[in-house]
C-alpha cells in the first residue's frame, strides 16, 4: 500500500508568485516527489480556511508547511490548527513541520516560541547536522538550506532532541522518537522564490543585508537532502536510533 501524506498548507502566496508556485503545500509535494516519493498518495488541505480531512487516520503522516503568520497567533485558524496538532501529538500521529510548522508543533509541545533577537534569517544558511545516523542523512554533519523567518523555536521541546543547530538558529531542527521531525528552514524553496521574497524587503532592510542574502543564493542549497530524510522518516526506514530516544 502506498504511503499516504496529509499536507496542511498554512499560507497564501503573494499574487505575483502564486501563478508560478501555487502554494507551499504544492511546493512541498513537488519536492518530495522529485526526491523519491513519486508513488505516495498526497493530499493538500488549506488550514487557513480551516479545511481538514474528515479523519487523519487514513494518513501515515501529517506535514505542516510554512506561513507568514505567527505560530503563537490568536488568529482563529491558527488556534484551530494548534488544537488539532495537540490532538495528533496525543495520538502519536507522525508529524513533520517546516518553518511555521516547526514552530507551531514545538509550541504545542510546550516549548517557548517567539521573535528572534537576531532579526530575520534569510537566504542560504548552513547548520550543523548533529545526527549523521538520522534516517536518510547518510552520515552528513552539516546542511545548507534556504531560510526566511523572524520567529524561532527558543527552547528544545520537552522529550525532543536537537537535530540541527547554528549560531543564528540554535534549534534549527528537532525530532522526538518516531513521531516528530521538524526543520526551521525551507527545503521546498528554490533560489528564484527566495530571491522574490528577499527583493520585496528592499527598503525595509538595508541594501547590504538584501545584497548579501541574494548573493548567498548562488551557492545552492540542499533541500533535496531534507526531502529524502522526510521520506525515510515518514516511511519508517532506519528508525532504530529514533526508537532508542523515544
């Protein structure tokens, strides 16, 4: 039976970008299929419109995308999303979080989440990968990804372990047992989309910050590596190390 993934899309894109990229849910699905999940059953739901499946039981995992909103917001749809995520955590449903999703899951696990005192993280950023034995990591000790965030997970959630870190973003990825895997950066981003987001900040950011972020995109990124880890995590491959930490 094919693996079944529920993607909860948590944002609407700028009208100038939407015709090309559609939404974050579609971007994530495209990334995963390119990385090896070609035969998965993937369904995307719009959490911002409080659209959810009748039941999460038929899915092997639920993935939460990024968003421009705060994970700790009082927006009604965010409050409802948190309610559902807390239920899924109680049920030990396998969860994957990206950026906003990474933050919201941590918040639902009781961790502190908020604005970073370091400001915006943007462009290509490199992280220490602390688990070379993580499913699909193939022994890696660092990873470079495209980021766009001003909020961060400010402490490791209870029961979780740190998977990736940097000076700028100390909790850049975390996992808990076989149930939770979250990353702050955006593996689904492509340089052109990151460039679009960065260029919109010219005027509110210094030219130096904008130019440096744009230049970093030329070095490429490893979103496909995170995609392979997500696939291995969801499919439950090589989970011995995860089970020991559960």
